[in-house]
C-alpha cells in the first residue's frame, strides 16, 4: 500500500537554528499538507500546497515557516529560526485531489521536533 | 468558521462491550466527515468517511459511524471493543466544495479498552 514517508523521525535542535523536515508524498497525489501536533494537544493545520504554490495556510504558518517541492518528489517544511514553542510532532499528508471525491488525506508517521 | 468538538477526553470500555466515541461539528453546508486513529508514536490512520447517502458508514477494523444531520453529529461506534482498539481517535471535517481543502480536527478522544 502506498505511504507517505517522513524524515527525520526525530530531530533535536537549539533555539534559533534552522530546521528542514522532509516528506515524500504518494506519487500520484496532487495536494500536500503539513500539520503539527503539540504534545497532548489537537492536530493543527499549517499549510496546504497545490500546483507548486501554497493554496491555504493557517495563522500558525508565519514568516518563519516555508514549504517547497524542490524536485517533484520531496515536499519540505523549513523553520528558519526555531523557537521553544515549535517543539511538536509534524505530520506531512497528501491527497489525490480528485474533483467530486472525498479525497482522503494519507498521513506520514511524523517528525518529532524538539527545540532546546 | 468550521469546528469539530469531541466532548469526551477519554472513553473507558470493557473488552467485548460496545463503544461510542462522540463527535459534533459546526460547518456551513454539507461537509465531508472523517475518523482517524492514532496509535502511540504513530501517524494518523484513516478509519472511515462520510460522503453522501446511507447515514451509517462502515470502515476499517469493524468500526462504523452514524451521520446525523439534524444533530450535526458523526459518532464512531463498534459493537464489540477489543483491547487493541485502545488509541487516540480524531474526528475531522472538510469543506465539500474544496477538494484539496484542509481537514479540521477535533481535540481527540482517548479510548481505553480493558480486558
């Protein structure tokens, strides 16, 4: 069964450092997403990406965050200058984007970011 | 604004008993509705979805959910719980008019099934 893969599974970084989280979505999917889950809290939407541009973003997704699909397979989330409150599990997801379909999101296993 | 509420932080059930995990939503129009499950240290796994038609939707692992438009609810059910069903369950909604739109999640309900 096709799956979304994420690397690294866990990253520890110092406050103020840049972090890049990587994702390989399912190959025939058209929509890509990043969500985050702070420990013990709900899963929060960060950003969606379609046709090589951001289609929607949340208030959380400020200027410190950026996304990129550099090579047609990877989908990355960059945090330019990490803060303590960025510590969370970050989930990548993708969906087919079929018109008229429910378009189930398939999630990766997540990348746990710990900012010290 | 779209929102999802899961009124119970935790549900405790004895193995073999029926289980219900509650979800209500507030959206404009008719949304798509989903249930996802999260096992410890794992990602979110899709369980089932409601698109249209029959209000009772069947999904993975024997789970089902009942869509009730008048009560704006989409409760998750299983006739006979297993210890292995213990996990965190998330209800989610999405705008039907946006095929690539974001999912809005509830806060999650931790299901604990005891032998």
